[in-house]
C-alpha cells in the first residue's frame, strides 16, 4: 500500500483524539482571554460532542452493527480501532461529558478553561490507551492521562491538604510510571518489537515452560506499574489520602479514569484481548492467574476492611474504589480457565462490564456529594448527610441507587457485574475449582462486609434527623450528571445483555 | 574472548600515584618555603574584583525557577526535531523515510511546532516573562 | 579483555533501577525523590537502547531496531515534562511548608 495512505489511515483512526487534543491546546490559549466557567464548560461539552460525531461518522456511512464489524489488531499498525477500543472510547466520551457536567460549577472562573482543557486531554489519553497496539503509544497515552491529572489536582484547590495530595499523587505516580517503563523495556527485549500483537505472537510461539526469567520480571513490573493506576493492593495507599485532600471532581476523575486506562492496558499487554486459540492472559507466564488471584484477594479484603473504619465519605469511597478494583481482578484471574472451558461469560468480558458499571456508580456517588456541598459547608463525614432525604428527596434516592449498586443489590449494575465475576470464579473446572471457589467465597464475604459501610450512609440519609440544613441552590448541570449516572446504573442492572454482548465482542473471545 | 588482565592497567596506577604525589609535593613546598604576609586584602576570597556581598548559601528567587521550567520544556522538545532533521532527507541506501512520506511528516513537524508556539503564547499571556 | 555484551548493559540498567528505587524509598527530600525517579527512567532507557543495538533477528543477523531508540527519546522528553511539573509542585510545597522534606506533609491521615 502507498505509505502516505497508510500514515493517513493511522491518523484517521485517532481523529477524535487529535480533535480533542488540539482543541484543548486552543482552550488553554483562549482561556487567557476570557474567564467564565459556564462558557468554557459549554465549549468543552461541544468539543466532546464533535469528537463523538467524528467517532460515529464511519459507521453512519456503512450501516453495519459497529460492535461486530471490526477487525483484530495486526502486526503493523501502532493503533487499532477494534471492538475493545471502540467500546472504551464511547465510555471515555460519555464519562468525559459527565465529568464536565459534574464540575460545571465546581471550578472557579479563572481556572475553568485550564481545567476543561486538561480534562479533554485526559479523555483523549483514555481513547488512545484503549486503541494502542504499540508499547510506545500505550506508554505515552497513559502519560497523557497522568500529567494533566497532576495539573488538575494541583490547580483546583489551594489549601495545604490539596497541595499535599497533589505532591503525594505525583511522586507515587511517577514511581509507577518508572516501574511500568522498566517492565516494557524487558518486554521489548524479549521479542525485539514494540508492537503488542507481534510481541504477543512471539511470546505465544515460545513454549510456556521455556520463557526466560526476564518474562516473569516483566510481568511483575507491568502489573505493579498498572496496579498503581487501578489502586490494587499494595499500591493503593495513596488513594484515601489523595481523595480526601483533593476536590470532589478530582476524586471522581481519579476513581474512574485511571481504572479504565489501567484495565485497558492490562487487557491488551497481558494478552486478554484477541487471544486466538490459546488461553488468554498467560503469554507472559503461567503464573499470571495466581498473581492476579493473590492481588484480587488482598485488594478486596484490604479495601473493605479499611473502609469499615472510616468516617470521612471521601475516604470511604476511596477504599470502596480499592475494593472494587479487587472484584475486577477476579475476572483477570479466572479468564484463562474460563476461556479453556468456553464459559458463557468469560473473565475479560466480566471485567469490561464491571468497569463500565463501576464508573457509572462511583462517579454518580461523587457527583451527589459535590451537588450537596458548598464551599462554606462541604459534605465530608457521614454525619453531614444525615436527613438528606427530607431536604433533597430526589438526590437522596439517586445516592441510594448508587450505594445499593456498590453493595450489589439486584436490579442495579453493581449486582449484574458482581454476579458475572463471582459466577466465573465458581464455574472453573474441577482441577482448579477449590482455589477459585475460595476466591469466590472471599469475594462474597467482602461484599457482605462492604454492605455495612454503604448501608450506614443510606441509614444516615433516611433514618436520622438533619444535623444542619443543607441549602444549596439547584443547578441543572450537577443534576444532569447525577441523572445520567443513575440511568446507566439502573439500565445496566435491569437489562445487562447489550453491554455484556459488546464486552464479549470487545475481548474477542 | 580475552580474560580481564589487571597487568594492562599498571601504567595507569603508576600515573595516578605520580600525579597525586606531584600535586601534594608542590602544594606542601609552596606552603613551607614561600613567604607569607597576611594583609586584609590578601585574605579576601577574590583579591582583585568585586567585594563579596552576603552569604553564598542564599536562596534563589522563585522567578529563576519559572524560567528554568520553561527552558526545560522548550529545550527538550528539540529532541524530536533532531532525529527528523538528521534522517528525513537522506538519499540512496541510507534513506529511512520513504520519499513520499517527506511531505506528510513535514506537516506533522509543523503541527508540533505550532503546538509549541501555542504553549509559548500561553506562557506569555500568563505573564511568565514579566520580571516582577 | 572481556568484550562488553548485552548482559553488561542490562546489569547496568538493573543497578540504576535499584538505585533509583532505593533513592525514592529513603530520601526525605522531594527533589531527592525526583532524582530517584530519573534514575529509574534512565535505567529503563539503557535497556531500550542496549536491546535496540544488540538484538538479532532469528537468523542471527544484525538488524536495525529503531523502536528502542525512539522509545528512549520519548522517555527523555517525558522525564523533562514531569520534571517541569515536579518543580512547580515542589516550589509550592516549599512555599507552604518552608521545607522540601516530604515527611512534614501529614495533613491527610486516617
């Protein structure tokens, strides 16, 4: 093929991200001329809409089912628009729009343009990391998420706690970047290429027992580096401090965006996507499922147990985010076995489903807290929510939906997601059954423990008398963000099939 | 494959001993033999030139760090231009970039420079270059 | 004389990595922690460049692998971008706490 056309095709695939990034550059510049948060929030919503339009354009001209029409990644292209990439790009754009709505009135006028520009770059980074078929692109895309995140953490609030949160997140995040990069350097050395498809093909052609030790080191380093992004224990300890110190918008961003990108990268690099005839996730060594088993068990237990001890709502949600990362890791641990026996719901599929559900419910919970907070009277502890059901019945109801979903009550997205993950662990064939039944048991115990601290919040909202009046004027963007999240949470709980099918197509199993 | 042989390094060790010995001897001789007249002017760190003011360990002004940050970013971005400049227009056997791609890649480089220019104007509008 | 092989470079990269991690774990000074990060990134860079130079194709012929060197270039630029942000954060930390000792940051606990 003509190299010019080839280059143009690569750029065309990333056109939504290019539009997002270039508009963000202009937004930075234009923000020095006009300072108005409504104006810039409206503009960034428009830019996200334009990116979504560009993403949808090719499928409008070829009216085929977009979720099944795409091809597997090949060994030449640095980026691919396969089903996983498409699904995660849609999730990123919707999530970005919700975050813009959510932070509409939370940023000050003079920082609005910078804040929204950073947000757009982050969304572009998520899209790119979902599309990356090359270690270089993947690494840079992950940094495209991290660096604007530091800026947002640093810009938004100016008190001591926020500064400390920014410094803490920055130092630990660059450390994880270093770990990840070191793992990537060994991966490159194993096969002499940075193309992920070519790399995994090379690794698969090697006999699993004869992989060099360096492959195991690379596996551990990549999992550690990405484990920081998904807040897996023992890389979780920054989360509660940073969430507590920073603003609610940043905390929601941190709970949602790095998890999506981190799991996307884990799925791609560790061979969970398009595995062909081989079991997924074991290209870098048969030890991978055991590694994920241990990580999952530790992460859910530590997250839930520590959340029980908290009284600060942001810290509770931080530990709950750790715990949910643990639930998702179950899917990665069970994926090879489930693919082997052609289970109805594969491990990778359940992870993608849970990722979307978790994003909706946790961003929604943060949005409710932000909606009820004012700078003078922020909602910080469980006591601050006491009796909210009387002053704000609709918002309290939606908060209850999010919390029930986080617990895993039926008819919510959280239930469907947990059901598929736990069921997968129970379905593993006899030779490994004891091991994975133990994991399912640990998960069930954890879900029960988790119910306690979520129910405590619901009880405070509905059963207690208000300690102080919450008088915040109603703002439509905040309400819209909450409503979108609640709608997704309920829709996925009542009718999970479409997303489940899309997730199945996404991981190509 | 040759094994490591310490003997090949002996001349270097002898040289090191000689250099150190000469330096120490010269300083010791100057101190012992030379006359010492300690006048206030001779005691100053810089015998000719400006009188030193204040302590050397004073803090730098924050303004210098701002400039340093900007310099760091703009300086290192050149790293992308150098490989392009060295490789893009090679001819014959050494050509790494197909001739048809030279134009598109040039456009990409221009977009990159435009992005940097936006960054520059942003810093300017934010008043980074004003020496307050 | 022993010829320098790939393993020597890998050992150097690993040593730099370990030094960087130790530096980050033990330094109390925020700038010191950053220097540790740079060591880790450059350890990975040495691996990339060494692999790009020494790797052979399956037939044992020397091949020109440009990806490793390109990766190293991107990492250098990225390290600079991170250093710029770090300088801003550390400066602000200093203005608030009047020290760059990270142990003094203890607002957030629980």
